[in-house]
């Protein structure tokens, strides 16, 4: 029986002479592995559907984890992401985080939406990748069940002023009096608040610091290395050096 689903291509591995094994992120079934036959041949009908960051309606046949892609209708190819190095690294970081956080048979609509929206925003504004990556990481962490809290101090309930601390075990910022976790800059805190939709603004220093914090936090919570995110962070740090 055919199974149609909107999905974002997360990664592929070459198998055989001309096939690929794809990992797809779907809203209703989480990650799905599916074979794509003949897509490495010149002029392959479904070649577009095996390209990085492809977002399409995929037609799958099979059962359990043994699916084969038999058709696809493109929603968005995000082709321009591959023509700008900063955008490419940012997009690679996003899909790698999706691959680490999503599970098979785990409804993942929120993560899929966050990823597609972030990829679209980055493609539209290659110079502004960092806010979109940080915003996506915040949404991804919330999807995974460990949201970041940048409100009042969760221990004493007071507004956080003066020195700030971030505790990766709880994902919360604390005031100087309660001081759980490690010191965090004001610019980091304000950037996280802003990109979480809590108002305020951020500067370039806050963005890079927030990106570092989110990489550390996701690594702590998920026990994954996130090499693509690390490479993107290194690129952004080098640009600011």
C-alpha cells in the first residue's frame, strides 16, 4: 500500500551501483528510512528528491522500516542553500540536529515545521543565518522535551538582574543569589529571551554566545556531538575574529 507523506530529507547513504538510502523526517511517523532506486543515474526521475534539504511529498511503499520511494512531488528544494557557504553550513547543522532528536514512530510535526521554516528564512537572507539557527535550536530543544527557560529565576521567582547563571541540567537561567549552573552573560540571556519570543533585542555578541550555549546545552541533554553545528559555530566565530 502506498503511503504519502510530507517529509524533509535529512541525509542519504549510497548503496549499490545507483541507489541511495534516505533518512526522511515526517510529521506523523518521525524518522523513516527509505530506499531510493536509481537516483544516482544521470537524468533519474527522482534525482531531485534525493538532494540535500529537499522538502517534498514522498510516496513510499513497503512496511515497518523497509520502505522504497516510488514518487515525489516537490514542495521546496532549497537549492540556493548550496550556493552560499554560510547557508550550507547552517542548513547542515539544522538537519543534523533533526536527525539526532527525532525518533522512528515519534510524531515530529513541530520539529519538521521548525526546520522547514528555518531553512526558508536562511535561504531568503543568507547574511542573517545566526538568529534563525539559534531560534531553531530553541524550538528543537523544546520539541525534545528540554526547553530553555529565560524568564524569572525558577528558584526564587524574582526578575533576573545583575549576574546570571545557566544550568544545563534544568535548561534555566538563575539569578545571582540562587546561582545554579555556570555564569552566563547578559547578552546571552537577552538574546535567548528575544529569540524565544519574550521581547527585547540582541546584538552580535549575544548571538554568538547564545549559539555556543545552545550547542553546549543540546550536547549535554542529548549526548550527541553535533559536528555540523560545531563547524557552523567555528565559521561564525572566525567571521567575528
